[in-house]
């Protein structure tokens, strides 16, 4: 346990560098700073995400959690600093090299972001149609399997507008897993869901993590969800890292905000 | 320079870069053939009823006005030819352009705007798909293909409307009307005027796509993008039309008369 956030940040950064030398992390943020207008949303953020397991980024609303996640898949570019996916510097890529890196990743959006002009099944089939040479029948079969894995096997032909919030999230998860990604990024899996549905989504993510061996990165401000999903937790406040460790370590952190967050029972 | 002026100029520059990017990507692979065909159907084929019905109505009205004018000079026999030239050279292309800036411009602005605010454009990018190429370039190509075809539909629908008006007024048979209508229309009347609607298509698609792609502020922003798409593309079509007509007169001096 560290005495101050700054010291912890420095030590955490050093530990990250050391660990990145020992084994290649799945993701790495290297001194990333991002401004929106005059507001600094990320302030010299450095950390890595170990390959495999669950990594949870948490913090109050507006602290830069989702912005961090968007940097990881190249939807945002840092004003300064670098972002790595494996050995690829995604923050410096564009065109087909960027697409090649993204094919190894899945992203579950907060709103699920299903394409509302095509059916649920076609949403799940979409990445396969774009990036594989599978035949139509095989793609449909695989899409049905992905939907069955999230309990939506009966909803293949439904339009996204006909689904409830929880079903949309599950369909979004099926689409994110369509290409069996090595890294799954999840933005607020509990947002807008009741506690039971939220737990179901978390259960699916835990299963995926156990079975697939993929790296799971989750942004949430729901502590129950964070404890279920995170082998490691990282807490942001005003664009800076204020804590990192296991849930148990953070339960006993010296920072009042971290402890207050860890003991909260926010249901999302 | 005042902040509003700087912001306006920055917006114009940004939109111009957007349009240049669209123009450049039209010619470079990968080509989104399936999505382009779908957009030709959605934006082009499904606009045909609007264009055909409007064309007939415009033809009827133009014919009635032309009759009122030419009757004074005893030149009623020139009504079909006068109407055909007016339609082919200006009324058809401009009316089709403005009608389609309403239907297609509003549609693209609203659709892309809604996709932006519901993160569907980000979802495309996250799925390793170039959203600009998939959403914008396909619509630009579809509009550039569809506008000349729909303009031709409008021209013929207008002539049919003119025939209906003439048949009602004088009982003129169809074959005679069409013979007189095409008696003075030259290739140089039809081709340049119809080709210029490809520019209208480009204007509609890029303006609406730019506004939709850059939508902010939730559903209110979607409404604003849709409205702005219609207003801006209509104004740009009218202004560009002046330049294009001037250019056509320069390249084909015979069309300028005199």
C-alpha cells in the first residue's frame, strides 16, 4: 500500500515497465494525455493490461474511463503518448493495419450499438461477413451459436428495436465475440440494467474469460460488477490513476476516495 | 477575426476536406459493391415515384403556362417542343435536384446522425470496417449514379404531363405530341444538362453525410443535421447550377442561342 496517489502512480508505472519487459502485456497505455477543448480528460496515464484475465477500470462518472477504452481500440487518438495492443502501436496506425489490429479485438458498447437496419442475427454475422471467407450457411450457423451462447437463439431474425435493454446488451456481446477476439473491451456492462440482468451479463463475461482465455477489459462504476469481473482493478480520478491492485488490496487503500468507492453498493 | 467567423471558416474547410476525401476514395479499393447497390436502390429507385409524380405535375403546369404565352402569337404547335427543351435543359435537372435534396438529403442526414449518436458508426469502426468508406463513399456513388437517371425520369414524366394537358385542351394524339416534342431537342440539350446532375448528386450526398457524420447533441442534433442537410444542399445546388450553366454555355456555345 502506498502513502500517496502520486507515489503509487509512480510505483505503478515502474512496475508496469518491469512487467512489460518480463511478459508482453495485452494492452499498454504509455504516458497518454487527452484534451477535449480546454479540459484534460486523461493526464499522463501509463499502465498495462496483462494478457488473459479480467482488468477493470473504474472511477466516478467523467473521470476518463470510457475515453481510456476508446483509445485502446483506436476510436480516439492521444494528444500525446502512445497506446499499444500487443506489440502494435494502435495510436499510430490507420487504414488496413489498424483494421488488422481491430480484428483481434471485440468492443461491447454501453448502448450495445447494434446496427438497427439489420436483424440481430445479421448484426452478429456482420464481422464474419466482412472479415472471413466462410460461406453464408456457415456464417449463419456460427452467428446462431454465438446468439445461443448469450441466450438469444430464438431472436436471430428479430430487429434490434424489438429487444429489451438486457437483450440488446447480450446481442452486442454476441457480436463483439463474433470473431473470437483475443481482447474484449466492455464499456459499462451494467449501465441501464436491473441488478439481476446486470449479474447475468457479468456471468456471461466471466464464462467467456474462463473458457476463451481472452483478455477482458471492463469499464464500470458498479463495484459489484467490478468485483465479479476484475482480477485487477485500476481507479481513475480526474484523468489520473489513483490506485491499482486486486479488489482486496484496494479495499485497504489509504486513499479515502478509493475506499469509499470499494465499499459502495452502487447497482449501476 | 471574430470567433464566429473563424468557426464558420473552420467548418467550411472541414467540409471541403470531407468532400475531397470522398472524391478520392471513390476511385480506390476496396469497393463496397454490395452496399453501393443497396444505396442505389434505397436512394435512387425508391425516389422514382416522387420524381415521376412531380414530373407529371410540373409538365402539366408548364404546358398550361406555355400555352397561355404562345397562344398570343398563334404558335400553339410549338408548345410540345418548347416544353421539352425547357424540361430537358433546366426545369427537369433543377427540379429533380431540389426534390432529391429534400428526400435524399434529409434521409442521409438523419440516418447517419442517428448512427453517430447511438454509437453505430463507432461500432462499425470497432468492427474493423472503414465507416467513411462504408457509409459515405457508397452514398456518394449511389447519388452520382441515381441523379442523372432520376432526372431523365423527370424529363419524360414532365413530357407526359405536358401531353395530358395538351390532350385535354386540344385532343392532340400521343404520337403527334411526342414527334413535335422531340423535333427541336438536340443531344447537346440533353447530355450536358443531365450530366450536371451528377454534381448535384455529389453535393447532396457529401453535404448530408458530412452533417450526419458530425452530429452532436443527441436526438436534437439529428434533427438539426437533417434540416441543415436539406437547406445547405438546396442552396449549394442552386448556386452551383448558375456556374454549371455558364460552363455548359462556354463548352457548347450552340446551347446558348444568339
